[in-house]
C-alpha cells in the first residue's frame, strides 16, 4: 500500500473513533492456554493453571511464576477468560494471584469457576467487583464490550457425558480487527455448534482441541459450522507433539499446531 493511502486509512479510522485493523498476536503457553494481544490490549484464555495429571502440558515454572505475578509480558492484562474449571485449564491459586497483582484485570467465566476461586480470596471488595460470572446455557450466546474489548460468550457444552455437570463456555474475542474463537474442551458435535452459525461470523482464527481437528466429526463441524480463515490445533499432550503436528497437517492441510510454549503468531 502506498504510504499516503495508509496514512489516509489510519486518519479515517481515527476520525471514526475505531482503532486501525492492526491484527492480533497469539502467544501460546501450554495445553489450551494463550495470550491474545493487540496494541495495548491483552486477553488471557485458559492460561493460569498448574501441573495437573500425568500427560498434560504446562508452561515452564518460570513462565507460570511470571503469569501469576502479572509481570511482563503478561502485565496489564485486561481480561482473564476461563472456559471451565478442569485443572488443565484453571487453578484458583494463580488466578487469585494474578487478580491481586493486576488491579485492571477482570475475570469473565462461569459461576462454577468463580465459586472455586472465592475460596482462595480473602473478602476483598476491589477484586469482587472484577469477577464477572457468566454461566451460559448450551446454545445461548451473549456479546459484551468490556474495557473496550468485544467478546462473545458461547454456551458450548463440555465434551463427554461424564462431564455434563461442568459449566463450560467458548469465546469469540475481537482484537485488532480480528475475531479469534476459543472453544475449550467443547462437545464437537454439529448439534453443539449449529445454533451459533459461526460460519457467518467471519472467524479469523479458530483455536480448537487437536482431537477435533483430526476427527471426521470435528472436521465436518469446522467446514460447515465455523469456516475460519485459519485453524490452529491446541491441547496436545506431553510427548505427543511430533505426532499431533503430523496428524493435524495430514488431516487438514493449512492447519497449524501449537506445541512450543511462548511461541507467538500474528494474524
Ligand atoms: Zn475439560
């Protein structure tokens, strides 16, 4: 683009009070944990957790410490999102520590996650006002703008009948002119996704569990009900990195797999 045209576009978007579409950076942490950032905005999803059962990947101890302490590059986070309470996505101790260390961070998640966090927080009105309980019934959706960041909450149930009591939600986060979908450990059936018509929502990046990307049923949902510009596979078990990367590339050409902690991609 000629520099003058670029300047005109930036100027026009300033006139309209909207940020230029500068794109979004996605920093992978481990399992399904990511940080999305654009300009001064930062969003953590399923990023504050600890060593869980055998086979689940976690960030290095040093990365976990920096995340919990809300130190750079994980400082000034605006939103902390958690899809559900399972230990490979959430632990109350680092979430409580992060919220104490960063007075601007707001937690937007299920009531179940917030209830398990409350046991870790001494009564504290300043933090209480930053806990936004948003349990979503399956098939329901809700769009909100929090701190200037648009997010859509999706009532996607957790996969597997034995997890039916687990409150679970997916998110579409709007940052830098991009729309990023994170589905947690979603049920991968068409029935779960059809109500949202994400195929008409212009999803730029879909962060999906690896088993969804490599299964026939999951691929059908991706092609028919999500239609993202880029598929990104996450939730790869420890020691499965090579195999998962190969399987994803074979199953869905063009899809990528995130396995290296602190690797950052830009869209
Ligand atoms: Zn789970």
